[in-house]
C-alpha cells in the first residue's frame, strides 16, 4: 500500500493542500483502506476503490469504497477498533454510507 500513500500525497499536494493536511489525508485514506482489509471481506480477499477529487468551492473529497458487508463494531474493541475515530479526527467531515452493495467512507478537507 506504499504506492497508494505516495500517490495520494502527490495528488493532495498538487490540489493545493498544506503539508500537514496532506499528511492527514494520507493517514485517513490509509486507515479507511485498512478497515476494508480488516472488516469488509472476512471470508478472504476483496477489492477496494479510492477516488479523490475537488468539490467546489474549496474542498477535497476522498472516497474509499468496498463491496463487502458492514459489520457493527464490537462493544469492546480491545486494543483495536479506533479507525473511524482517527479518521473523524483527521478530516473536516466524514460520512459512512452502508448498503447491500458495500460500504463507502466519504472524507472531506478544506483547501
């Protein structure tokens, strides 16, 4: 996944984000992808998609999607299970869209 982090950093920088915001975007995107790997496909491998774009007037939007099944978090996640909390702290706004066709994490930052 190193190439994803590098590509996201290059793209966010070219979109005009400040270095600290680029770091936040890269970490949040990586965490969303890690959530796909950990939770979306419990029976084996699956696919994930990352889309990034600019939304008028001054937002960067990154969407991480899968075609897996949403599983509610456990009541006691132990030492894990803080990915969405981290993502929420790194973004201006985040929304999780769940459905029969999969899950999307939609993350927003101001430019």
